[in-house]
């Protein structure tokens, strides 16, 4: 059975533990980062029994299970359905689109997120997060049946995005890195070796104010975990506890214009005029997030055997 690692504050003390239903079995550790916990306490996490669950979930304040000492690497346009709704072609993206978000964007699954006053087109993206179990040495080639060796577990990520910054300024990092723009959790679900084969069955759903917006399976992913880990090993250092957000399915607020509009934009408008039109149109789109909106996101297999829990995020004004 999967194990859910929780990072929380109880009686003004930050702690780690394993969730059993509505109770937590605390770990005896001084570790402050996700990587430290996974490297130093992996066996202990799996040995903990439900009888040791002495802290009620209702009595704690959750934190992101991925701490701010870790890297947050993201994949873009990585779902076939999302490519299609963006008005793009799969053939246009034979490469894996990689970018980073600031670690200070990490926040708890139930923490309110402040929309900066100047951001007018705030969007949501439910994503499967992969968390490394150990460092990924340079040049490592990861096979699909070796995911359990390199990865500790999975979690929910909401890649909140200021589209009016990200797209007109062509700055993914800036448009996606405001504080709180990466709700993660509620927990980190650690998987046993055989469970890793089921990652394509994970079913992602996101709603805003009770209205379904995104609904897709991780099997729709274009650049899959083993290939992405292999590519990252050839690109940069990756460490235990680092987080990879693997992209989002269709259903975001940002949508591609029609074919005729695309033709006009491409041939008859300057870039500045194009983006002014994009923002004007976006301001009339009720799907973009506004203060007071509540986002609920879940990821689980349809049989419930792997369940990453539920995020409940309120968007607030500055």
C-alpha cells in the first residue's frame, strides 16, 4: 500500500509524519528538507504502524511536502489534449519543454493564494508532481521499469500562471513564480515498486467554484517520466526531494483563438497589438481566476488504490 508523507506544524513545532486516515504517525527526525527525510528515514517511513498515529489531522497546519530547499522543475505543453486546445500541432513540439519556478512559490495544498494586484489573467493547471528519492547522477539513463529506484513518490501540483505576464513577456519563470503560485500536496504519496507501473492510470481533475474545468489521465503525457529523468540527468544536477511538475491536460482558462483570428494575427498585426488583443479578450473570459474563487484539485486512480488527496485553494486579493 502507498504511504503518504505529511509535513505539518503541531503545537508550534514543524514535524514530519505518515498519514493514516485522519491521524498522523510522527517521525522522530530533525530533518528540515524533503530530501533529508527521504534519504535518512526511508525505511522508517515504511515501518511505521497505524498504532503510532497519535496526532489528529484536524489539529495540525499543513505545509507543502516539498520544502523550499528543493528545486522545482516543470514541463510545458506535455499533454496531447493541452497542445490541441492551444491551437498547436504535436509535430511542432518534438522536444521536451522545460522551465523552473521559484522555490518560494511552493505553498500548502490548503493555503490561500494571493493574486498580485497587477495580475489580471490568473490561470490554473493541475499537474502530477514527481519527487526524487535520490540524486540523479550525470548521464543516468532511466528505464521505464526503474522509476521506483529514482523516484520516491507523487503529489498534486497546481501550476498557477499569470498569463498576462507569461505570454506577452515570454517569461515562464516570471509569470509562474509569484509567491504561492505552486500549491503542492496535501501529502507526498510514496509508491512501492509495482505501483509505479500504474502512473498512466492516475486521473487528474480540477474544478473552480464547483464547476469542472480539467479532467484527464496522466497516460496522455507526451514526454513521460523515464525519458524526462534521463534528459534532466544530462542537463543539470537533480537531488533527493526535488520536484518535477509534468504538465497539464486540456481545460485551462487560456485558449487558442480561432483559425481565422490566428491568420489575421500572424500576418496583419504587430506583436504589441497582438498581445493587447489577447489581454482584452482574456479580461472578458470568466474562466480566469479572481479573488474569492475556490479551486479543488484531485489525482487518483479510478479504483482508489492510489489517491493523492485533495487540494482546496482559495484565491484572495492583496
